[in-house]
C-alpha cells in the first residue's frame, strides 16, 4: 500500500486501484510516455489520465495536475497559484519534495501538502486517473474528491 492509497483511505474517499505493467524501455527514455502507457493499459482516453507535476512558484514548490494529453502552461500555473512566475521543479526537486519517483508521483500522500492546481478539464469526466504512488499503479477518483482532499484550485492550466 502506497502513501497515496493510505491518504485516500484516511480521507474516506471512494477510489479504484489499477495496476498495470510499466514498460521501462518505452517510458524511461522520455518521461512523457508514462501517462500514455497508463491510458492504454487502463483502456481510457489520455484526456482522462492526469499527470502530477511539481513546479516552483515564486521560489516555493507547488503541484500542477494536467491531462497527459496536454502540456502545462507555466504562465497559467502561476496565475492559478497566485504567483508572479512558475517554472518546472526538475526531477530531483520533484522526488525530494513529494517522496515519490518521477513517473509515479501521486498528488495524494506527498511528504508535505503543497499548493495544488488541477486543470479545469477534470470536470469533463466522472472519474479521472492519477498516479497511485509508483510506476504502473493508478487511482481512479472523482474529480470533486481530488479537489476536496487536496484543497486544490480548478483552473485552466494547459497551453
């Protein structure tokens, strides 16, 4: 059981757990393939699978959650988080801040709760999928539950 699963259980949130084979040869060359691998394995559209990204917003870590089919707009992330600017946190910062490895960073159960923004397209789905805290493990959750548990802001975040 990952910290993400424990966090959802502690919050009393309904979720589904989906384990699948992660293919390192596809995803480890470019980190962008992990989300698409998850969508294929889950049999859902990439727009329904969301990636968790660590950004640095005015020198402080924060989280942006966007569909794997889209690219994060750093300008939009800064606006949503109420900061002047945002930049990608990088692998080392993301892993140290969250306690997860890249490709398995869950928005739930991180070492420290960070300000979080989720792309507004989450509201187009009854259920979205986010990392469960390790590569090859995703959680299906209602967007409203994700927002409530993380005290997240819903905003346009994609380019």
